[in-house]
C-alpha cells in the first residue's frame, strides 16, 4: 500500500492515522495492499472550489472522493500490479468544526472521513437508503477495529 500524502495547510495532521485507516479499510474489504491512494489535506476555501468545479455544489464540504475504478464494471487485479484507487481530499477546517460539533476527537473525525472516503473509492455509496445502511455500518466497524470511538 502506498499513500501519497500532501498537507496544503499549516495545521498538523496525523498522517499515520490516515494510513492506518486506509490499511484497515483495505483489510476489512479483503483487498490486497497493492493499492495506491492520494490523500490531500486542504482548507475550506480550497475544498469549496473543488466541490464547485467537480460537483457543481457551491459550498465547502468535509471530504471529497474521486475513485478511479468503477466496481460495477471492473475489479482490482489479483496480481502484484499496483492499482491506483483514487483521491481523497479532506478539509481540515471542516474536520475540526465537526469534531467540536459532535464532541469527539479530531483523530476520530479524520478517521471517520478517511474510512468514509475509502469506502467510496472501493465502490460503495449512500444515495439509496439500503446502500447508506451498508456503507455506514462498514465505516463504523472499521473505526471500531481501530478503537476510534465517539
């Protein structure tokens, strides 16, 4: 597993925690570690611009996922070839706001956002109610496995 990590802010972020959540997400889904994921930490202004450009939503958000594999049409090869799963972009300012709002640690919030985004990269979504229940159960179990509780 290779995580391409970039922090474009002046706020310290626990990159090891993000890597641990990515690793646990892959393990939970029984996917080999022959994957590469890009994680970028940005501020609200930057994620607002990206959200507007790529989703036509004119506001900042907490996390964006850009998967490169359509799991409805393809799967990850079972050989040693490194597969690029996609990009995760986290607004550290939103993560701090939400951690304070929900009354849990910043690590828990970053862990949640990373697990949520990883599941998107792995083909899950939460548009339909049944999909949402499956995805949210999985992300909570991933966080529980890492002792990242509310």
